[in-house]
C-alpha cells in the first residue's frame, strides 16, 4: 500500500503534463483555439511533413546562425537532427494570462473573418509559444500551426494593440490556409503575376544567401517583370546582404532584403538564376521593373515572396471589408482594388465598408 500514493502522484503528474500541452478554447461555430506547448509543441516545431521542404532547403550560413555554431554532423540527416534538437528547446509553456489574452485576440480575428470569409478560420486553430530563438523573434507557420515568440506576448492586454494582433493572427493563418489549398494558392499568386515552374537552379552564390522562410520555403515561382514583347523573368528571394555571415540569426534576418533575381528557362520547366561575371547573381532593380513593383507594393511593402504578398492581402482583405483597421507596420489600404480582386477570385460577396 505504500506504493499507492507514489503511483497516484505519478499518474496525476502524467495526466497534467499531457493535458497541459494542449489547451482548447471554444471560439463558436464548432471552431476551437488550440494552444500548444510541451511535447505537443515540440512535435509541431519538428514536423517535417508539413514543412514544404524547409528542413531540406536551409543554406549553410542560415543553418549555422540558427544553431549558433557549425553543425557537428556532415550529412543532411545529421544536420536536420541537430536542428530539430535545437528547435525542441525553444518551446515554452504558456501562462494562463497569455492563453486568455491570445484567445481574446483570436476571437476578434475570427469575428472579422466571419463578416467576410468565414471558411478562412480553421476548425482547430493552433498556436505554439516559443522562446524566439527558433526564428529570430519572427512569427511563422509550419503545417497548420502558428508559432508565436514570447517577446510578442507581453502586450496582449493592451487594447491599442488589438489591430496589430488581429493582423498578425490573420496573416499567419493565411499561410496555413494557403498551404491547405494548393490549387487556390496557385490561382491567387497569379493575380500578382507569379507562375509556378518545375525547378530553379539557384547556383552556389545565391543558394548560400537565401534565408529560407518557413512560410514560403519553395522559391519556384517566376514573374515576367518586362513586357510581353521583351520578357524578363525574375524570382523573388529573401537574401542575406553583404559579406558578413558570422552574425547571430536574428541579426542575419534583419540584414535580409527581398530581392528579385533574374532567371531564364533552360528547358521545359527547368530554370536557372542568371549570374554576373564576378560570380554574383543578377539582381533586377526595382527601377527596372517599375510597373511590376508598383502593383506588388500598392498596399504593403512586405513582399518577401508571392506567398507573403498573398498573406498580407488576405489579412488586409478580411479587416478592410469587415470594417476594422487593416493597418499595421508595413502596410495600409491605399487602394482597395487588389483586395476586391482577391475577394472576387475567392467568390466572396463583399461591399465597400461603411467605416474603416
Ligand atoms: Zn508571412
């Protein structure tokens, strides 16, 4: 009988640990907010299945910066194992106040989506808390989960931040939605001029410099930034600038710039990045593709990838037509036309909002 209290204590511990890793809150209409930490969070952050090849595409500089040291392994599998070990250490436990604050903002984001595009919000809307040492303090998604760094959780109670959190939640959810709807994704990317290709050979110089975005690891989208008569094709990539690759990951990320690189078709769906004689990739200046960039940046300068352009526009579309503030740090609605076009492509019935 002496073992009994010990066993009971062990059972109780196991149950609370398992329960504590997944907190479910009702959002109405059969939908739930699901906040993960512990083992559930660790499984989500290392989930290769929903990562669209992110783990396989990491360049040597970004991998070293993420790990904080040279990888000890030499094979891709060994490096991935090291990275996953690091990522597991970045999962943090939610506090009760953070969970309540996050759910309040998720309800506000859902209320806006319900006015415009109810299917946009998933039945189980997952958020995972991290230390920020996973992705340099950035929000991002993998599979159907959004990862939220803890440094952005200390203003959840400030009402002046309501539109900020709504935008971030809608933007990150847009990546999960787009990932789950690959055919619609392709159609919506084409609204801003991007089309898919089978393969793009980045070459060594650019391959080393790409900062691989978990929300958009697949760079195989090209656009004609010239004219129909004299086409010039480009590929958008978020790349490390300069020659200092020894920085910690957050600084490397801050040094990154969205850049359009010139590409040409080698044969049937296989493309390559064009290179200068000095071994650097040919960059297309914005001034050389004025019309293209003017259209792309009409409401937001957040243009790291066709996927980021879409996520920005989806988030703005929801808020704008719901009549709540769609503005945030890098964008505001200067021209609703692209949002109307997006709504039309999605078959949504929207009307000019009365107040915004
Ligand atoms: Zn994004």
